[in-house]
C-alpha cells in the first residue's frame, strides 16, 4: 500500500537531511469536504425525537506551521455548515423540522505526525474551533397540520451566533514531489463537539416570536455535533532549490 | 506576516458578512410530543384564590376555564354585543342579573409565548401590556390583574381586580365568549362606597348573541 502510494504521488526521497527540511516547511492550502451534522438536545422531550444527520459541503483555507518534524500548528479558516433534521408527530400530523446553519470557523488544530515514510505521514490532531454563525435557515413542514409550512432565516432571534467546540481526528498526509514544488495532499476524518448552547438568548428569555406555535418555552440546551471528512491540497512556501522556511528557528515567513 | 494578515482579513470579512444576516425577532420552535409548559397559571391561581373557597367551584361551573399550554392565536379585534350579566356571588339586589350592558370592544395583539397585549374599551380605553393565555386547539383563556381607581363623586376607591376571558376562536370571532371580573383587594374604602362588593366578589358576563359570538370587527384606530 505504501509503495503504491509512493508510486502514485512521487518519488521517495531517501536523503534524511532533506526529509527533515521538507517536513518543516510552512505550507498553505485549501480544504474541502463534508460535515455530517446533528444537534444534541438536553430537554427530555426533544432528545427522544427522531433526529437525522445532515450532510453539508464545507471548505476553507489553512496554513500549516511546523514546529518540529513531528508537530505542527495548523490554523484554518473554514466555511462550515451544521444543523439537524427532526421528524415527529404533532397533533397527529407528521412534522419535519430542519435547521441548517452556516458559520465561519477559526480552528487551530495541533497536528502530531508519525513520519512513516518521506511520502506518507499519518497524524492525529486536536484543537479548538471558534465558530461565528453567518446565516442559514430553519424550516418546518407539517402537511395538513395547523402549524403548516414555515421557513425563516437564522439570526440573533433564533440562534446563538457563537460556538466553541473541540475538534479531534486523524489524517494522512502525502508529500507529492512535483516538478518545481512539493504538493501536500491531506485526508482527514474528525469529530467536532460543541460546548456552547446554540439556543439564542432571546429564545431562552421567551422573547422571540415563534412563527409556528403561539407558545413555547425553551428548556434545556442544544449543542452542535458533527463528523467531518476533508481533503486538502497545499504547497510549501518555496520552490525547489530555494531556502527552506522554518517556523520556530528561522521565521522566514513571519 | 502576509499570511497572518490574510487570515485576519478573511476572518474580518466573515465577521462583517455575519453581521449582515437577517436580524428579525422570529424563531421556529421545535416542539416535543406534548409541547412545553409555561408556569403562567400562577396568576390565574391568584385570581381564583381571592374568591371564597366555598364559592370557587360555583365560579368554575359558570366560567369555562379551558386548560392547555398552547393556546390558539387570539390576535384580532372583537365586539362583545350584547354584553349580558350571567352570574355573581353578590346579592342580587346589589347586582341584578340578566341585564344588558353597553358593548365591549376587545383587541388582542403581539401574541407570543402565552402572552399578548390587549385593549379593552368599555366606558373608557384600558391598555394591558401583558395578558396571559392558556388553552389548546381553538379554546383559550386570557387573564390579567389590574389596579383600578373608581370615582364616587369627590371620593376615590382603589381596587385590584382579576379579569378572565374565555372562548373559542373561529373565523367569525370568539364563540362562547365569557368574561369575569374578580375583586382581589380594596383600598381607601373608608367611606364604604363598595362595601356591597367585598374582596372575593365576582361578576360573570357573556356575549348574548347566537353561540355567544363576539364578532371580529375592526374598531380600533390608532
């Protein structure tokens, strides 16, 4: 498998010194993938409702700042989508509720590499995820029911704009030897665990007007949960033959 | 340094975009199988507590106090005509029954989360910021407590009273509309002007038309 990877992605460089240099280059790239999201409720009634996961496309950019050969800090700015779907019966009518939120996330995963070969580098990562909601929609369909069909935009009245979560996962980096540059291809899988209640303060204060019912009382909390699969493509900040960039010793790019 | 700047610029852009999202006051509530419970019934309990315990059951038999946590939308303007006296616990000589009183005009607005604003126009206009609601389906009960000043010539008496409305919302208006006034407290009654209506007195009215219908009718001009 590793040999195949090497053939696919480039020539394995056997020079140990050069391998160290390759590992310590600051790199930058783009990342795309899918987030399989759901929301967790603490309210006893809501937690027992049938929830489905919602798969959304996500993406962003990252910078990987190697500290040592085995450890990198990799801040990334991501466009994320989260939410949940819930299906339940209300007054005898099937009701489908769906929340899709969009956010910009600043994440700072710490990556711990195991340098298996010069091309193939598995790693684990963990780090904080600071999320700022920029929009989205909440919809509900109840064909034939008194609540009918509704759709509203996400704003301060119906969602906490901020969230803090923990991101943790595993990944594989392939260093591909291109003609003039190296190309880093990373494949990651991660779990994202939100810590802040996503209900808006106005909902908890019963100050928001509900468009589907004439009375509600938010009890309990609602948290983001998601699984993510990402693929990223990046490049180190130098061409072959130029001086290597370091994070820590020689702050060429800082 | 350029990279940090780029990140800062991108994040600032995202923050600005986020600030531009729609910012109205609506939400879409995810309900459980039974809805939520809001403990507003305390105020209704306070009103009923003012009635002598031996007479509470008689009061409840005459005024329909529907239950439920999700009342219907009651927003709208209504006219109670004719307004009939139907029951009371004061002596009949002091409050004759089966009397038609002048029409009553009601307006419910800004309803959300079992509360609404209300305007009650009878002899003069009374604006109530918070009317509490309960009920389910088309049936509702609305109630509030108010302090009221009653003039008797050059004297004034202050009372606290609870007011309860009950009915069923329909396209035509509020069917089987009833409403009750309960005296909860009396002050400055040294001249004894309302001795005949002590604390705990209640007065129940209803719309005297077919099916007790308080018709929808726009009557309020800002």
